[in-house]
């Protein structure tokens, strides 16, 4: 097959894959979650297998322990989180209104200093901004619920995800061996190298960044609760779990925490408590940047924060909640492919001019 024919073939395969995900995105959530769980649990399963246990027994032990832990965590945390989330949703308009009342005199005074009288319109403008912000937040929550966490999807997550994770973990090595046999022999070595690079990047993000997020969620949730912040548990867990989006989790958590702290502690003159809340996020960022990320991820991710954010937004816009889950693995694969193509371009005659140097076009 010519190079042109191969390009047409692979472009057609890519288009078919995108169409498949787009058409079936509403039912893919438990399968994507099962793949992610299997990928996350593969290292401990391999360790048990290395100790002499069969692959099936190792998989059964790891999957059962994992989902028992998830169920117990859910039974312990869901009632508390539901109570805090409901209370926070009820109090959020009040928090925003309190901040509006606090910020309005400052805005009017600032306008007076530059010679602009905005006392008549500032109040209405601040009300509209606050209403829009609150409305946007609730619209996002409703979209997430209706698009990705409807009752059917929750039920399918509980039933299908463990089954998918079990069979993928058990048969993963056989699947890899079968796929390796299907690779075009001429390009098998190159494809294996690309897949190994993709696996390294994905392992760094899914396993490494996932562990970082869980540690940060525990730290923020516990610290904010001990500091006496209302709804500190739900805010802290949210901040940590969203930390897989660079800078966004900490920023949103800081804004929500300070909004709550200012409303809760400022009327009582407890400025020190407000400083403690801000200090918790400073400690969390230092811990993430200088301890957790270097130790758990190192330089394996290779994904620029802007590329990660773009991938998440694009995945969510195209495929909803499923798109968000597959966005980073897809971004990792695309990043590896782009670097591979760039390396070949920099060694080609198109870049260097003249005849292509020996080895520059090696494809195997």
C-alpha cells in the first residue's frame, strides 16, 4: 500500500472512531470508567501476579478490594457531602450578596477618585453580575448532572464498571499480544515505541496525577474542616479532585473558601481565621509543586497545562462528560504523535534541504 493509501486508511479509521464516540457517548461512561480503573489498578495486580498468584486471582483480589473501598467511602462520605452541598448551594446566593455589599462601597469610592459617579448604577451592575455568576454555576451543575450523572449512568457505573475493569485487567496482556500481531510488520518497532511513549505519559497523568489529586483532596478537606470553615469538607474535596486541571482546582477552591471565610469570619473580626484559610491553599500549592508532583510524576507527563485545559474543554464540548474523561489520554497520544512527527521533520530533507540524510526516514 502506498503512503497516500495508508494515510487515507488511517484517516478513515480515525473518523470512524470519532463518529463512534460521538454517537454512543451517552452509554460509554461506565466503559470509559472501567478502562480508567483497570489502568490505575494494573501495577498492584502485576505485583500480586509476580508473587505467584494467577492473573485471575490477582485481578479478583485487587478489583474487589478497590470497589469495597469505594463503596465504604461512599457510604461514609455521601450523606455528609450531600448535606454540605445542599447547604452550600442554599447559602451561595447569600455569600455573593454579602460580597457585593462589601465590594460596592469600594467600587463607588474608586469611581469617585477617577471623577466618575457610578453610585446610581453600580448597585444594579453588581446585582446583575452576582446573579449571572450564581446562575452560571447552577447551570453548569445541572448540565453535569443531566449529561453525565443521570440515574441510568450511576446505575451502570455501579454494575458495569467493575465488570469491565475486571476483564480488562485479567486479559490485558493477551489483548496487547493480539494487537501486536496485527501491527504492520514494516512499522511494528516504530508503533511499539510510540505506544510505549503514550503509555508512559498516560501512566504519569492517570496514576501519578490521580494520586496527587486524592492527596490534595484529603489535605484540603481535612484542613479546611479543622480550621472551622463552613462547608470546608465539600470545598476541600472539590478543590483537590479538580486539581487535575492545572491551576484551576486551587484557584476555584481558594475563591470559594475565601468567599465563605469572609462572610463567616469578617463580621466577627476574625481576620486570623481568614489568613489561615488562605495559608492552607499556599501550603497545598507548595506541597503539590515541590513534594507531590516531583515524587509521583517527575517529568513523565510532558503535557503543557494550556494543552490539558484545551483538551478538557474540547472534549467536554464535543462529547460531554465522556469527552472530559477521555480528553487527557487523547491529548497525551496526540502530543506523542506530534513530537514524533516533529522529530522526523527536523531530520528530513524538507527541513534540512537537499537529500535526506541516512537514517532520517527510518520507519521501522
